[in-house]
């Protein structure tokens, strides 16, 4: 603000050049005053300006005063015209990107801050394609947070009434990060088993690291078992799968997990599984050799082969067929194929020799084989010898 001074005292305040009527006494009497110089507002909040008497009572106005007022009016008009002529024209924006912070590791992210430098009239607005700080550093600064292995192309657009401009900057993860395992996840197949014991379960674990290095780990189980330590080497950031197989023999619910020992301590989830042990089925076949004896030419003889489940689990009989000697032997009355035999249950497969289409000399031998397949886990295929002689 500028002060209007009269004599040695400050008498009032004006804000710009122009014609004012002073609400105070400017010696020697009340007059209208006109500021003829503007204070330098960049240097001080207050400044002294020169004022002159612009108008007195009409009856006392002198030619000199009138001339002064005319000169002041002309000067003010000239200043206003000059101001209008020097209004700057609109100019298209330009924009450039400058990294002002980072790379700085904060937790597991690498932090960067980038400032947009712009020119243009009127001042352009700035828009970034990403700002992980949500504007915390002002509308001309964007923060980018990268995780290991990531990169991002930052784009910024400056826009005003005269046009727009765009700048790009490639940002890569350049923070120095200590080698570490970032995650480990374990799984099991199958997750449950019902049947004969012991049985094997297959385990796998996916280990993820943030860079190249060697990992030391071991498998642990719910029964307190600890497997020997193992090593796996990574050439770069990423994941690798490790596997193991363990045999279990007692019914129950269990788990296996992976414990990473180096470069940092981390434990996987528990791979849970359930084992239900059952005594398996056990097929018993009798006889294992069927001797039809001497059979007269043109005659035939039948024999029944007995199958029995002497185990505790259900026994499925899959098939029965004459594997050799089909010219001499045949199956009839098969009550076993496709059945599930409970514990102690039995069935019979009938086998017949002859009659022969062509008879040989008396005493001629004939041999064959009856093959039986079942779900017995230890004896899935049983072969019964068949033999006869020409009578």
C-alpha cells in the first residue's frame, strides 16, 4: 500500500495512481490530490509517492494548477494504453521430466520422485499417468514405487489454451536389495489316501527370491521328522519348484512344510494330508493247477476254479480268460468277472476240456493257461495251469 503524505506526516493511503479527494487537510487547505508515481511493490509494503494539488476551489484555481492537472491526466492515459499493449500472448506449453529423488529402498519397494518442468502462457496444467503418492508432493511431482524386477514408463502431459506437450521417462528398479527369499508355498498330492499302507505322498514347494543367489532349506513334518538340508541356486529374480516324496504307514492327519534357513529365515504353509490305512484284499485261487486226467476222444470234462478274498478290503475281479490252449480249453459258468468280493467271499469259474475236433493218439498231452486279473495290490494277475491227456 502507498501512503499519501502531507507535510511531514502521513495523512492517508492510496493503492494506485489516480485522482483522489483527500479526507484530510493537505496544507494549506483541503484539496483534491493525484498520485503521480506508483510505489515499487516488489521492494516494500509501503512507499512514498509524490502528490500535487490537482484541483482547488474553482474560484482559486490558477493557470499553473490547471496545466499540472492536464499533464497528470495525459500521463495516466498513456500508462493505461501502454499496459494494454504489453499483455503477453498465449504460448504453447513445453514439458520435461527430471528425477529429483531415488532410487531409495523403502521396505520392499524402490521409490522415485520425478518433477515436471513446464513453460507456456498461461501456465499449463500437468497430468501424470501414475502417481503412487496421490499428489502428496504437489501437482508437478509424481512418485513411482517399483518392486524387484519391475519397470515403468512415466508420462506427463502439459496443457493450456495454446496446446499441449508430452514427456516420457523410463524408470527401472535400480535399488540395491539384499538377496532374500520372499515367499515359499508348499503342496501335497494326493491330499488324502485310503488303502494299503505304507504309501508315499508327493510334496512340492515353490520358492520365490528377489535376485540371484543360493537358498538352503529343509523339509519338516508334523511328527517331528526333519529331512537333511538341501540347496537350490537362482540365476535371477523369480521362482523355482522343489519336490520330495515321503512314505507314511500309520492312519492319521499330518503335514509337511519347508523351512528356509538361508539367506533369510522363512517357513512355508503346512501341506496337510490324511492317511487311512486298510488291510488290502488278498486273492486266493485253488487249485493253481487243474489236471483233467485222461479224457476219451469226443468227450469233455469240466472243472471249477475257486476264487476267494482272504483279505479285509473289497476285492474286485477284473477279468478271466484262456491265455493259451484255446483249442482244447474254454471258460463256462464265470460267476466272478466284474464282482467285488467281500472278506471271506468266494466265487467259481468253470473251465472245460474238449470235446476235441480231432483226436490224437492215446496219451497225447494237452496244456493251457487260465489267466485271472483282480485288484489285489500285490498279486494282480494269477495264472492257473491247465492240462489233460487223450484217453
